[in-house]
């Protein structure tokens, strides 16, 4: 199994090289040169396996440098009961809706599903690819990736991690989770700007040869824990396969029936993992892309034009407040098969803020994906409705997906079962959830955790409830232009 850049097929890399590097040398993203396939018989055999064994099997299809025994060991440790509360990725039915709950990990967000695995894959990949330097991990976060990466890499040998987050673009709980992070190998920095400013700053640092040389002179080499890193994206494919098998077990579908997934997405990584699951042979039907008011993906899927030249909205679903969806580049590469064309799209995005894919590629995308969005008012209305009807709390991102799923059924009449991907525990967004249920506004910080518990009679996860006693370690903010200096100062 070889990997190449989305922008150049002439050079091939091993899986360990792709994971260790994070970003391709030309600024592109690593993709498999060809996609593996799982037969119906092989898929059926996984039905009797637990989640760690299912995940190990999926990853083994892409990682031929790793033995199945190695991967099973990684997965058993990453998804152990000491790290996850019960099953790592259960499918639950509430009312008429099916939810894939991906927030039972240590940071209460779906990013744990990958970022409990990457701290095992990355050091092993460094060794297999002959890298002797320490890994310096740079990560931009719109809220959940940052804490999951910090928790996953905390005090991991031969790794250091710097996380950048938009100063006013995460919830109070998300911010406190990051700024109180323990560990001697971590640093957290607020950026004065939005997530795209932080993400562009990280990409700029990763592609700056002078900064890279200064870092390597200190015995480190850059990589990333964002989903631009193939090792971050790969583990996410597993939970779509697992959810399909669980829906069969629950009697919601018959084996070989197609199953839709509705995914709240901003950077396009989570829904791209579902696309990969479909490609390798999981019977997945339509992929429904749910956006908030930052609906750049909705417009792109409907029109074929990607245009980030628009107003940026700060919403109650901040992890989706993104206008540059990096993982879309991988999809364009697979569908077009033309790295020159993909590079042209990305050059246009950097220079003009937009690109147009043409009718053929637009048609291909439209056959796979359906898209819509909703604003904060509709998001709150859905949170209140589901709580009233099903006694089930939704976080704002899952509420966006729930709203868009209903729009999909109304618009298309599709009768296939659809799983809504639930990406975060509602206690990470107390202010929005309380406001939705009570009406009005709910201001305050971590003390709202107790208020939401009293209001709903539900129990907050202990790792969030304990934040009120946590000490803030990381304060202050920087401009996007100062991010590289922050990194160099950390190494001192």
C-alpha cells in the first residue's frame, strides 16, 4: 500500500512515511494510491467482533507495514474501558432517529476516536520510516481536536505538541479543557482570529523551510494531528463500518441494505471517512453533509463552486465555524484522478478564494453527497424538540445534523434508514443547550454544567464536571503572524 500527494502522483511514500510527515512536501495531502476492498463475507465476519477488533481490521487494509497483532494491540489500548465509558461508538435509537454516539471518550468528543489511536500510530510510524528526531505536532482546532490531541499525546515519549485555537471561537468548556491541560510536552495558544486563520497559520508554518530548518536544528520534525494527517483520518473509517454492522444487529436494516449517514462537518474529514468506508465496500447509500450558517460546503455541493469569499459567522456550533474545508482536497483527488487539476483548484483557492470544479466533477459529487444547512434558531429549536419528545440531549452540532436529516427526507422522499452522527457530549456546550431548552440566553462558564444537570436531571461526565476545580496553565493570545515564533519559543 503506497501513498502519494493529492497534487503529485509521481512520488510514492509508505504508510509510515505519510503518517510521520503529516503533510506532503508539496503542500498536498497524502492519499492511498489505490483503495482496498472488503468482501461481503469479510464484512459479515466482523459482525461478531468487538469495536477494537473491527477497527484493527479496517486499518490493516491500509497499513501493510503493521502486523494485525500490532494494530489489535493499539486498538485494545486506545479503546479500552479505562479510556471510554462503555462502548466506544454505540448506535442508539431515540424516537425515530438513530444516533452514532462518538463522544464516550476522555474528552467527550468524536475526535477521541482517532486521537486515542494516533499517539500509537505516530511513534511507531516514525520508527518504521527511520525518523530519529522527536515529533513536533502542530494542530489548529475549532474546539474538539485540540483537547483530544493534547490528551492523546500528553507525556507521550519523543513527541511535543502545540495547539492553536481561535480566541473567541470555542465554547467556555472547550477553552477550559485546553488551557488546563496537564503534561510537560504540551503548549496551548489562543489566536486572534477565526479557525481558518489558525489553520492557515499552521499550514504556513509546516510549509516554511526556514522554520522547519530551525526546528530540525533542535532535533524535532514537524507533523500534524489535524485530519490533514492520514493517521488521524484512517481510524475514523472504522466507526462507519461498525455502525453499519450494529444497525444490522439491532434489526434496523438487513445485511446488504444501504444505510445513509448524516454528518455535521466543517473541515470535511468526518464525512470523508464515511466516503472511504463506502469505497472499501460498506453498503452506504447517500452521505448527507450538514452545515451551520457557514454553509460553504452546502453551496459547493449544490453548485460546484467553492467560494470562501463570504461573511464568517460565529455560531453556537463552533466546531463547524470553518470556511476552508481542507479534506475536500482528498475527495477531489479521488474523483478526478488528476493531481494537476487538484493543484490548480488549491492554487485558485489560495489566490482568489474560490474555484470551480466543472459539470462532470460536480455530477460525481452530487451522486454521492447531499447537502443543506441550518442557522442557530433552527438548531436550538431541534435541541428543544428532541429533548421534549425523546428526553434526549443533543449538542448543537448533532442538532444541526438532525435538522438537515429531516430536510433531506422532506426534499427527497428517500426511505432508507439514516444514522445521524453525534459528535459531542451536550455538556461541552451548556450555554447553547440551556438556552434552547429554557429560551432566552444562558451566560456563564463552567458553572453552567451544574445548571444543565439540575435543569434536565441528567448527569454530566466527570471529566467535564471536574473542570471547575482545574487550574488554567495557558493564557494570552497571539496574532496569526506570530504563530511561528510561538512554536520556536516553546522549543526553548
